[in-house]
């Protein structure tokens, strides 16, 4: 025989299990995590250099660059993208391609792979890249030059950003 107390406890446990099932099945597109804090990447990545621009394996999922800064051989980028449910991968690429101008210029490409993240939250990532490999290649071609202009390209963009950085390589 069941008494009222046992029935109430059973009903309460079933209700909790049903609610837990609902929580686990949130739609990531309409219910992204509530997290407005920027993700700061503590480790520094290194720019990857390819001999030819056409060989660069870019991922071009949408991302905007909101801020850029150079500090010595370190490039800091603040990137903004949609997501929040998957880890996004960023990389920075350069090549042995320099524009004959004064000062010399080169394109650097930000690559962004969102791994098909279905969420729509605005995600802000602070990225840091070591530019030493680019400097080494540049000095191989231009051993007496002291600066190169970095023309930064956002993922999927055909044109560089309006902001160009003067990178002192000496």
C-alpha cells in the first residue's frame, strides 16, 4: 500500500527528473550561455609563415577584429564572433609575399574556425601572436630595412582592415 507521503515523494522525484531533462535539452541557438565576459587567451600563439599566399589553409568563419596593438614582437587582436557553445580556433598566417613600397608592406591573415557553433551569443576573444617568424623572413629579404607595414585581413575579407600597423623589426 502507498501512503500519501510516498506518493508525494515519488511525484516530487519525477518532477525533478523531468525538469532536469528540460534543462539539458536547451536549444543552443535560442538559449546560449549567459556569459558576456571576454575570453582572454593567456598563451601566445605564433604566426605561421607559408612560402605562397595561395597555400595558406585559412578557415574563414565570420569574425571581426575590434582592436589591434603591437608590443615588440607580439601582436594582440581582439576578435568578435557569434557563438558560445563550441571552442573557436584562431590562427594568424603570413607568407613570403612582400609589397615593394616604402616602407615595405605585407598581408597577415586571421583564420577563424567556429566548428559550426550553433549559438548566437557575441563572443569576444583576446588573441596574442608572436611575430618573430615573420620578422625572420622579412629580414632575409630586406636585411637593412627597419620596419614593415602589417596589413591585417579579417576572416573572409578580400581587403585588409583600414588600420595598418608599423612593425619595427630591428
